[in-house]
C-alpha cells in the first residue's frame, strides 16, 4: 500500500542526490514541450506542501521529542545532514520594558521610516527627463530599478 511516507522516501535524501535530481529534472523540463506550466504549478504545490509540513507545530514537537533521545550537546548526523538543538525565533518585547529612551527612539524611527517611504514614492514618480527638487533646488532623476519577469502562481 502506498503511503505519504513511501512517496517521499523515493525523493533525494542526500546532497549529491539532490544535485543529481535537480540536474535531471531541469533537463527533462527543458526538453519536454508537454505542458510546462502544469509542471510549474505542480512544483509550487510541492513547495507549499513541504513548507506547511515543516511549520506544523505538532510535527515540529514530534521531531524535537525524537531528537531529545540523543545527548542534547551531541550533533546528530543523518544522510550527510547535521542536526542540533537550537533556540530559534527569539523575540523581545521592548515596549513592555517601560524604557522611555527606547520608546522615544522607536517613535523617531517610525517617523523617519514614514518620511523615507513618502520620499521614495516621490522619487519613483519623477518624469523620465528628471526634475528640479522644489525643496533643495537641485536637479534629480528617477532612481534606477531592476526587476525580473516571472510567472506568478497563486495556489
């Protein structure tokens, strides 16, 4: 009987296997004229599936319980990967500290950030030939930009 675990067990499970699989899949995608957009959508669904599994708290706890069977200071190696316990996603709630210096700095940062965004919007809308800044009298041009054309997949 086929299970979800049996399906993922046929996927690469080491660095060299990943590289080999990527090369093989890339070659097959590039030489295959049959529905490349369907392949893109399937890859996006696979990406979403893996992301959801890896952020699931029950699964995360299950992995942690298994890891804790080892010595906490020990680094566990499996299929060329190194696993170790670490504190991640640490967040401090500075606003709860009651520190007036921090509160004042935070207010200043927000004000500056808002002013910067407003200025960036102004700069993006400068005409092609440039313009004279009414505040400084200096000639300024629209900032350069870089972008990439891609197919966006909404699942």
